[in-house]
C-alpha cells in the first residue's frame, strides 16, 4: 500500500502480533472511514478466511474486519466511528492494529490438535468473531472438575464447526 509502512509492536503476550503504521485514511460518500492495511495479515497472523482485528487510531479504539480493497486490504469503519469528525476526505493517521481474540497459537494443545486434525473445523473456527471462539473455549474449559468430558466437548466442538455452527445449540 503506497504511503504506509508497518512495524511490529510488542503486544505483551499472546500471538496477536500488533502492528503500528501510518496510513492515509479516506472517507467515502457514505461517511465510512477506510483504513488501508500495508501488510499481509495472512503472513502476520496465519491464513484465515476473515481477520477480525482491534486497534487504535490516534487514541480512538476500533474493532473491525480486514477486507479486500481496491488496491489491497482495508478495514472499513462505519460512520459512527470518526476520531476527528473528518471534514476532509483524506488524512494521515497513526494506526496500531492486532488480531482480536484467542488465536490458534494461544489454544490449549488438545484443542489446537483437534482443529489441526480437521482443516474444515479449523478454518471455520479461525473465521469466527472472538465472541464465538471464546464461547467454545469457555464451554470446553468448564470441564475442569470432569476431565473425561473435555475430550467429549472438544469432539463435539469440531463436529459443530465442521457443520458451520457458530455456537453450540442450547440444551
């Protein structure tokens, strides 16, 4: 992406791989702010169908999804998000961005192995928003007093993910 360079930033643990860069923000006719991403998120955070991210632009927090854009990848933020009520259609800004939620490298070895063993389940898990990933992991971690149930729940999670279920059905 022209006019933007990314650098790694220490994120304090996890594998979120925070990146800091200066980018030219643009505002479209619908008031949405476009943030160009000057790096390949697949190389930084691993290959995924969707990259859910969180970050800060000049002190204002945001959450979004990296999408393909006209000249590369971009995060599009709705009209409600506008740090300085951009009066002009374009300006330079400091951006810090990182992968949101639990990443594959952060998972318990048994959960990671199960997702590695089913590429379809793993890809679907990686594409989920952090809310759904955390819900599955909390459900599995709730078996601390019943370790025999952990493997059952991991297998059930894989089955549900393979079927494209964002969350497990309510009992």
